[in-house]
């Protein structure tokens, strides 16, 4: 049984093979990165009453799309005490104007590095892999620039949202359309001007604008029991999968 050291509240039942990663190890991992690679620890927190904990660090990478739409590079390191999440280091972008997060993904795959709790957390090995992952920043941002230059017609925008939210690649699933009617209306209104930064030259009427309507919806508007549950979903659960679908379909539009 794992407990919190401060409140003694139970966290989970785990096997004897379970390798615990303490919050201190997450922060020490970043201390090394800040000293060696110039990373800057920005914020840290817990989710699910301490069952998951995370820290977010600026990598120093940054890019401005047209209209001064600034996107910064981050590294999200997270782990769990209940086995629901492997220790995961994820290169992530944050769009400044709306605080939307997006996992850096190339060739359809996330650049996240995962260490299961059945093995010990080897910080040096993860850092070596991270060097490769963070080096993909320029390539990823080049693709985001391509999205910002791809103008989108009205029918393309509607088809995009149907594909992303209703999980269909050919015909819209009518049941899914009805279930997701609120979400469809919300992302469309955000794309058409209600979203943060929707009026910027990079996003107005572009594939980048489509992608950001979905990421803002997932990060800030999607129905959830609480802001904490929404964040957990947006980073590690259903919301994260939805954002990856949005990225995939946006890149298909720009191909």
C-alpha cells in the first residue's frame, strides 16, 4: 500500500515489483536539466489527491507565427502513485495567447518518453532520449507554420470538426453528431472568432485556427467534473487523444 507522507491518506495498492518515483525525483530531474540544458522550471502540481504529480519546464525554444502568434517549447514530466501513468517525459508546446497545450508529435507518433513502474527511473537514459525528442522542435514548428499558411474553406472546416469530434473518416456518424452537438457548435464558434487568438493572421481562416479551436476546447471548455479532471484528460487521457486526432487531421489538410 502506498500512502501520502503528509496526510497518511492511502493512494493505491501496488505489487512488490512496483518502482515508486517520488515527487522529489521529478523535481531533481528538472534541476539537472536547468543547470545543464538551460531549462527553466515554471510550475509543478498534483492531480487526483496526489496520485499523479507533474512539473512543467520551459526549454528556451520559441517561435512566432505571423501576427505575432508566439508558441513556446516546454517539457512536461509526470508520474503516478497508482500505476495509472508511467513516468512520462513529454515535449509540449504552449501557445501563449490562449495557453493551449499540444504534444510534439512527428510522423503520427508522440515524442513522449515513457518509463513503466516495473523498471527503475533512469534519469540519465531519459535525458539522452530527450535530446533527440527536443531536437524535433524545429521540424514540428515548421509544420505548424505550414498549418498557419493553409487557408480553409467553410465546408472544409465543418468536415474537419466532424472528423475530429465524431470519429469518422468517411460518413459522419449521426448518433455521434447528436451526442457531440454542443462540442461541434463550440469549436466552430471558437474557430470563427470566439477563441483566444482566433483573429490573429496565423489562425483566422487557417488549418492552424482549426487545430487551436480544438485544443482550446479540450484544455479550457470540455465538460469535466472539475478543472483538475479536465487537465488530467487534456494531458494524459481522452482529451490528449482528441488533440492528437485534431493534429493528425490538420496535417492531412495541409499535406
